[in-house]
C-alpha cells in the first residue's frame, strides 16, 4: 500500500486512491466542483489543485493517484494562489445574481468564493451569456451560471442510464444541453439539481418559493414506494416546500426518485381537514363526536363477521396495529393490507422480503426479474442494478414484456410459464443461474397478483433451492413491493384471521350485503364500485377514491405530518418524524382509532406513541430495532401447480401518479402530460 504524506500527516492508502480521496481519509478538506465520489473523474474545474513536492506545477488532486513517498501540501501559498486563480477564471463569466438565485445560501461556488475569491474582478470585457435550455417540468435552467463541471452529464449517463445530456462547443463556447432540447426523460432527473454546485440547474416546482434559511428541516422516510428512501422534509410554516434525499448507503445512497421528491405539492390540495357524515345522500361536515356516533350506531350490535377493514399503501405501522387490535376486539377476522390481492404468505417472512437487501444487489452476478419493472416501481433500486451492471461480470434476464430498463438484459419470454421451464432446467438461462456465484431473482407484484401466483411462488422457491440462490450467507430470493406500508403490515399480521376474508372476498361480501361495515384505513387503490350496500368508514388525508364512497370520513395525517414506523421492501424498520401539522381538525391516525375505540366501548390499552411502539415490539421483535435488517428464516411456501402461459399485468402504468398524494400533485400532472400522455388513455371528449 502506498504511503503518502499530506500536510505533514503520513497515511497508508489502497492502490489507485487519488490524492483527494487520501486527504478525505486523513480528514483534510480539499475544495472541488466537478469531483463527486459516485461519478467518474472528470478533472474539469481544477479547483482541487494541490502542491506536490518535486512536481513542476500544481496537481489536480481528484485525478492524480497517490504514489509511494508522495509529499502533498494542501494549504501552501502555491496551492492557495492556484485555487484563487481558478476561482477568478470561474467568476469571469459567472453572473453576480446571488440575491435572485435559488441556490443562494447553499451554493458551493458562494462558499468557495468566500475562501478563495477577491472583492473585485480584474476582467473588464463583456461577460458571456448563454441561452437557457429546456429540460422538462422538473429541472429549471439558467445556463449562464454553468461552470462546466459536467456532473449532470455524468449522472445522466452513468447513474440514471439516460444519456440525454451532453456538451456542445469548446472552451468558453461550451454549453450543456439535452439533445434537441427535449425533456430529460428519467425518473431520477431531479438528482441533477442536487449535484449542480451552482444555480445553473434548479428545481422548477420550487423555483423562487423560499430561501434555505427560512425552512425548518426534518429527517424522515419516503413512503411513496417500498424502497424507504431516507429524505429531508423542508417546511415553512405548515407547508412542505420541498423534499430532498439524505445519505443512507444501504438504502438509497444519496438518490431520490422524482415522484418522492416532487409530489409534495399534492399535500396542499384535496385535503380532508374535517370529519364528514353522509346525510340524505350527501357528505356534510360534522364534528368528531358526530362522526364517531354515526360509526358507533352502525357498529353496535353487529357481529364480527359483518365488519371488515382494509389498510392502504402509505399507512404507518402504529395506526395499522391499532386498527387490527380494534377489529379483534370487535370480533372481526376480516382484515387485509393487500389491496391488490397479492398472494403473499404472512407466515413466512422470507417469502415477502427483498432478502438479499438493496445493497446486496452489488454482490450479485446474475439477476432474474419476473413480472417486475424496477425502473417504474423503484427507480432508486433500479439505479443500484445499473451500478452493478457497469462493474461488469453481470447478466440480467427478464420474464415479462420487453422493458426500457437502463441496463442490458436477456429477454427470456413474455409469459409466466418461462419460469417453470427455468425451474425444471429446460431453459438455457437455467445454466446461467447454475454457474453463477451469487444469483438472485426479483419477483414483482405483477407475478403475485395472478390466479396462479401461488404456483409462481412455489416455482421461484424451487428455483432458488436448485440453483444456489439460497445458501450460507446469501439469500437471493427477493420480492419487490410497490407499497410502502405492505411489509410492515405483513409483519404485524394485518391479514385475515382464522375464517376471515381477504381483500377480494371483503369487497365481494360488501357488494352482496354480507359485510355491513367496511373500515378503509387510507385504502384508495381498491375497486370501490358497488359499495353502496355497505356502511363505509374512510380514514385518510386526501379526498381520493376511498373518500368518494364513504358514509363517514375521518381526516387523518399524511406521512410528513406524524411520527410513524415504516418497514421497507427488504424488511428494514425505519422511523419517520413529523415535519408539519395536519390541516384543520385532522389528527394522527393511531390517535383517531384510539379515540373511536373508547366510543365503541372497546378501549385500546395504549395512550401515547411510546406505548404504541411497545405494542409493536410485542407483536413482532423486528420492531425492537431501527434501521437493521434481520435475516428471515427460509422455510416452505407457495403451492406447487401449473403456471399459465399468459403475460403480466404490471401494476404501475403511470409512475408519476400511484397514490392519493401524487394524484393531487400539479407537478406530477405536468410530468404525466409530458412523459406518459401517449401511453395512457386520456379522459375527456377525445376518442
């Protein structure tokens, strides 16, 4: 290992480590604009120049490998003057518009100018001006500010896998642009705003809305998909102004999907801010007491088999365990969290987890994707697969329709019966799996919401056992969920009890009159047609599908407005924290259920969040720890049977609108119009 001396400090570094990386190991900060530790090295900006003994000129530390015996000075006069010169050249053409720049207050160029800049410039010629480029509804551009670091170009090409950004011209005439100035078509396009060190690329929905120092910042968890990306919620007053990613190497690294980032404006629209009761066929505003009394008058005297509940895809574990306990006290076993009717076995945790973990994707050398489109269902996870693909020595196979993924793959067939052929060894891809050192498969919801899903599960389990997907230290059997609440609900057992009905049977029973009271806890993705015979209670935060059919509406809190526990697709419990308060008379969901239980004379035995979480830990020990994935026991699941030779019905047709929050978002509506309008049937008078 090379030994290098930096500012008098000797350190040993791995071969290939650059001087800048070595300095970071030693705790020494070197300024930079173009360098980013997740992108390839460009060496464009020259801001990281250092003084290396025996070198005739300053060296770009981001691109120079550390050599044995190298002596580096990062704070010498030579290094300082070199950086000051670079800064002066950068500011020659940079506009002095910090007071109106959205990046002001969190701008790398501002920070470095304070350290290496001067109070006036010597350049007396005219500054250059660059025409702004169109990049779509997510990214706003003021390209005169661009310093040509090319971070955005490298991100689009390397991480997002959408090589639509590039540079034209050279030197002062160089311009960053999309080809033919089309919109940047990527589910991760907002990440270029985070990467841009200046104000050239900013968030279009957040443009001119607030200053960074005006915002109250809260660390939380995203629930709009099942990845559980770590986020920071920035709030001014009660309004969520923006959502940014936080670094979590095991989950989302530092990336965030556009829906998770920008759907937050949906929190302002179509909100339920007071209880409603249906009278004479119309929903009218009511007090909490009136709403509870209406529920109590219907529930009292009803046998348990006439009562049912369905939990939605964005609910916290605290509210779901409260509702489950209330249903149990009412004598009902009719409850389910699987709005789509997915054939998931709640008794075998390994059968519904992403067992290899998201970070474990980087260890796999073969991936078989069955009935899933990771690019739409989990863009951040898909970026991790692309990361592994770029490292080489990797193969991917897809069973399902041909997809526009961001990496090369072998299309094995459109129909599900291809899985059976791989499992019995008659398909050529079986040999690929057998010869792999760390193979894995990903089962999507399209494979688990079919009539033959139990047979698909059994075939996937048999394949895992036969081809070494499950062995000591490695479990390559993975389920990719689309609902942020699904794994947590399965962990607490929000599924039918003995003799109870699941989602399909609950809805059928409601239409036939067998179910007389249906409690929808944020459930907006069910088929609400024909529910006029049943008394529907809807508890949620938006006036979406579930609220439209309700007889009583109880206004709850969105995920940014309450403390809650969520479990992501890999089985990692994470805590979200309240960033703002719910509007009007809306309350936290578990507290609503607790108050209702008292009106129903079925008082729940907890009064605060600490007691709620103690209850969670008692139900399942996985809730005793946070941000830790406990390996699940590998046992038998699925029912052996024939697999139909039919294709898959993918659950996400429109990535930008999958839940009540994103459907209320104006930004997501613009993204839908731009990117999806040709793929979905438009409503209105047009044919």
